[in-house]
């Protein structure tokens, strides 16, 4: 058994491009996929950007909004997940704070997400 830390002291702040959140990388598997914890504080934002690879954002706590290329913001909350395909423009915001697990990788497809469609 081996233990690993992922508390706020080990997270890295991200502020480029208008972003304001922290990231804590969890797992990377030979370039096939990676997983990271994203924490948005009060008025936090993962700024509008293009997905480099397919990705799923799984909201673990809190709430916020997400948008795609149409800039139509849709509410998300704990218990919901959002999938973006490679090349899709998107943004994530939270007024009160939100924590999400992000899993991304070249081979990831929407059908790989084993959650019920909302």
C-alpha cells in the first residue's frame, strides 16, 4: 500500500488566458490518458479554450456553468458530467466554487463515459 497527497498545498495555480483555478494532476498513463482535479474558487474560471483532446469534466462538489462554441452557458452541479470532443471550444465558471475531476486523452470517446445521460 502506498499513499499520495492531493491537498490544496500540492495544487498548481493556473492564471494564464484569464483563468483562475488550481490543478492537481492525478494520473497519466503513457500518453493515453490523464486525470486531474480542477478546483475553482469563488468566481473561478477555466477560460475559454479549445480542447486539445477529448475530455470529460465530472463535477464532484459545488456548482457552476459551462459553455461550448455557441457561448450558451448551462448550469452544472455536483453529480453531473460534461463531455467535450477534441477541438471543441468551451469554458467553465463558478460563482461560489466547484471541484471537478477531468479525464482526457486521445482515445476517449463519448461512449466511454459510463454515466447516465442527463
